[in-house]
C-alpha cells in the first residue's frame, strides 16, 4: 500500500504559512510597536515612544484643562537628566511625586508631549495591581 | 514558630528529593515496594507543606510581626479574612501556596491512581516530586517566608485595592489552575518514560485537566471583574503581560482538552497532545515567572526579586526534559489512523487547535517582544493593545465559528447532505440575525457584526442539538420534555457539559464584542449640571464627605435618568485610606448602574474632584458587558456537568481498557 501524504501535515504546513503571512502583513502595516526609553535616552528619539521614569518635584496644572506638568528622571539614577512632561487625560490614582510611571508621547521643543490617557503607574513598594489609564 | 515552618519546608524538600530519586530508580528497575515508598514520601510531603502553610497562616492570624513576611503584608486593623488572604499577598507566600497546591494535587493524584495503570503511575510520582523539588528549594534557599526580625509595633498592611473579596478568591483560583496543569503534564511524561503511550494517560487525567482549566478560567474572570468594578478604568482586560500570563496556559489547555478527544476516539495526534500539555505546563511556570520576576514592565508591578534566574533555569529544565522525552519516544507516538477528509470532526478540531495555539503563541510573542528587541536591537520595544486586538480578531472570530461546527459535524468524513441537515437552520438564523443587526446599525463595527452573526450561528446550532437530542430521548423513553432533557444531559455529561461551556464562550464573545459599541462622554460638572450619553442623562447633584474607620470617603451624588424618566441615584467618588505607608492610599470608587434586562452598564468614573466642588467625570455606556460575568456562571455550570462522575462512562472505559490489557479508569 502506497502511503499517501497525510492531509493533516498539509493543513499544518499551510496554516503555519498563513500565520507567517498574517504576521508580516501586520508588522508591515502597524509597525513593530513602540520603543520604550528612559528620560536620558530621549535625546535622539523623533517618533512616538513610551517614556519610563520617576516623577520628581511637585506636579502643577490640570490634566483636564491645559495639561498636567511634571518632570521625569531615570528610575535608577537620582542625579540624572530630567525631562518636562505635559499630560492630558486620566490620571491614575497612584500618580504622585516619587512614583514610577510610563507615558507614551513625543518630544516636541524639549517638552515631552504625552498622548492623551496614556499614563500607567507602577507601584514599586509591594504587590499591587494598579490602574492602566484610559483603555 | 518560624523554626517549625522552616523545618517543615526542609522536610518537604528532603521528601520530594527522595521521592524523585527513589521513585525514578524504582520505576526504571521495577521495584514495587520502593515505588510505594516514593509515593508515600510524596504524600508525606503534602503533610509537611500543610504544617509550613499552617505556621504562616497562624502568623498572619496572630499578627506575629516578628515574621518579616507577615509584617510586610498585614497589620493589626486588617479583618480576619484579609489577614488570611495577605498570605498570598507577596512572593514568598505565593510560592508557598504554589507548593501547597502542588503537593496536594500530587498526593491526591498518586493516591487515587495507586491501583490503576501501575506501570504508568510509578513514573508520575517522581515527575511531580521533581517539580515540587524546584519550588521547595526556592522556599528553603532563596525566598523563605519564615525570615524573622525584631517585631515592629505594626505591619505595613495590605494594599487597599487588594482588600476586596475578589482578591481573596482570584489568586488561589489561578494557582489551582496553574498548578493543576502539572498533573496532566506528569502523566504525559510518565507515559513517555514508561513507554505506555496509548491513550490511558489521557483518560486518567481528563478530569484533572478539566479542573485545572476551569479554575484558570474562573480565576481570570474573577480578576477581570475585580478590575472592572474596583480598579475602574472602564475595562476588564488590558493585555498586560501578567494577565496574558494566565491567558496563555488557558489557551494551550483549551487546545489540549479538544485534541485529546481526537486521540481518545481516533488514535490520532499523539505527538501533538504531549507537546500541548508540555506547552501548557511550561507556560504556567512562565506565567509564575513573569508575575514574580519583574523582567517585563507590567502594571502589576510586583516587587522585583532575585528569583527570576531560578525560574528561568526551572523553565529551561522543564522544556529540555519534555523535548528530550518526546523526541526519544517519537517512534511510539505514531498515529493509528489518519485524517481522511478535510471536512470532518477531526479536521475541524485540528483547525481549532491550530487557531488556539496560534493565538497563544502570538500573545507569547507580544509578551516576549520587549525582551527580544532589547537583546537584538538594543532598544526595548513594547507592543500594545492594537497588536493583541488584531490577533484576537484574526484568530478568535474563526474559532467562534468553529465552535458551532466542530461538535456537530460527522467523524471521519462529512457528507454534503449531512452538512445541510445539520447546518441549514443555524446558517439561516445567523444570516437573519446579521441582517437585522445591520439594519439596526451594528455595522459601525465590522468585527462586532461578524462576532454577533457567528454567535447566533453557534447558539442556534447548539439549541438545535438540544432539541433533537431531547426529542429523540422522549420518543425512546416516553418521558416528559423536562425529564427527557434531564436524562439526555445526564447520560452524555461530557457532550452536553461541553455544549454549555460553548454557550458560555459565546456569551463571553458577545460581551467582549459589545465593547465595540461603547459610548463615552466626559466633562467637568459643577453641582446642578449634567452630561448626556446614549440616551442617559447623568445629573451631578452634590458632593458629600463621609468618615469611616478605614477611609475618608468623598462621593459625588448623581441622579440618572433615561429618555426623560428618572431611573434613580448613583454615587461615585474617591476613598482616602487611613493607612500609614509609602503608597498614596487613594482609590477611585466608580459608580455602576446595571440594566439587568439588556446587560448594559452605565459606568461613571470620577476622574478628578476639584477643590471648588466641581468634578471631572468620564461616563461610559457599555452595552452587553454583563454577559461576560454571566458567562462565568454558565462556564462553571457546564464544567461541573462535564466533570460530574459518571458510572456508565466508567464502566465503558473499564471494559475498553481491560480489552487493551490495562485496568485504568478515568479519575
């Protein structure tokens, strides 16, 4: 009896090809995601990035009127460069001076202009599921 | 007391090492008495782990802050129930819970199977013990929950957002699920080690897999509901790495639950099944690693810890072990039969499996992408919601449709006439539903419209199955309609339990797809002003302040009306918890008004409360979202039916496996 090629193999091969095709299609349309950078690395970035940093100084302004203004520095480096951020939209409950946050946005004329509702806070001290903003 | 706890863990480690080494030797050399001793050591390891867990629980209940772990996660004012749930509030306690559940499952599994399929089970004990060695070692040497200190006056307390009934139930359920996957994994590895690669290991572990899978599903829904009502950003799933960590093993286990049916009925997909169960188990370890290592930026930021490399080593060993075994035993894993047609139940189950695994792997890719891009390009690149949503649609929608086809299509080869008979009505109904929805304006979201059309198809197909089955039963036994339905389900618990679970998944899909039709409005309101959204009008009346023993509460009192008719009051505000500590203990308390008839929620987030008494609100109207929570109950109900012991099935299987020369029975 001649062994016929199993259709199961054909299906698997075809689906792997299909998945790869979808993948390539997706990455070519949507790009490969957002780079995640620290304030000290922000200099050369021109596109949209996710900025990870610790809030220093007292925040001013209103996130729902004109924008909340604060500065971020590298989490690991207390003496490092800071970058001014202007943010609008939902402010998570845990946002405060000294807290680690992630905001998405773009550097414009030396100020990091955050995408609306993009702020996510991290709680460094202990187990805590915190609030992702605006999703 | 701390010494007792630490000693108990050392004893557990010793017993597990012994069970691994002696058990493997006994299995390889066929020493029955030694194998019995290894099995008993594993059962004893559960006993000593219970002692360790008891010591830690007692430490929490007695507020013994000389235990560093207790001091970090509890305080005196915490309620008794939350003191207990603080047990798994941190890393060390979570690991201990892992070990407790693992040794508990292991003891039960080897005990229940002590007289069945001996040649297979002798290998199960050392594999389970080997997994337990990993966790016991971590608890003894790296992350001990029994470190002591000079007792402070009070502990740091439990984060207020975790002081919630959901947070008491959510982690243990997830762990019951994660850890439960170790049992089918151990049986699969046992089957490979012993060379007994027939479907007995699958029959023996069907219920174990179902229990683990159900717990994982319920655990995730509990977490989602907690996020929805408590965290309050208007969603329930954020594609966060830690959430994905629970979803990935669930998807792999779902694929496994389906593909084992093909092996049971048709003797196919043997390699695939052991690969899937190994994947599910390794992903559950990976999930624990992600949660605990801090390697990926997550909103669930657990304290960064030193156990990351250990977990990585653990995953590496597990993957290498499983891969080696599978490659070694490949010759024994040949299929008995082959796929005859691309239009058959086997084939549809295969498509379902490929889609589930594809979804699982794309999620894994998204989770690992920051690490990979860092390694390759030097910059960390994160993928967000659009990536995951895209693949959920690409793979999830066909999966939804297959749910209406797979269980009804014929085995081996489906005929055109058979297809017509089975699917004509569901097809017509779904087309009709699609057209009606299109006419009502559901076309604003194409994926949403597709999801609803497919959902209608699946529900109609399942309903038809129930009607046909009941009618046949009624004709056969001349019972009443409800009696016939009842005995139909009772006699085919796996099948009809499965259908009910499918209904739950359809509800889930409808609820999730409903988010495509969310309405939202936001704005700053002074008392007396109102916002309108999707027919609702929300009037902000006044701001009130209340003082409770635990928190200072601020509440905006609202009046909700719809189409001019007053529906009633609603409150939303913020709590400032009276707990000393480094965290600002403020939490938003959203206001939710549910319409139980339509499953729609009005969801009010008090974004910002200003000093002048004005409040910045964001208000959602979320159609059908409550079907997600309803799905949870239906899911549990269906799973329990599928799990319920069935004497008839046991007898059938017993006969079958005596013929096959074994004496295994489903457990």
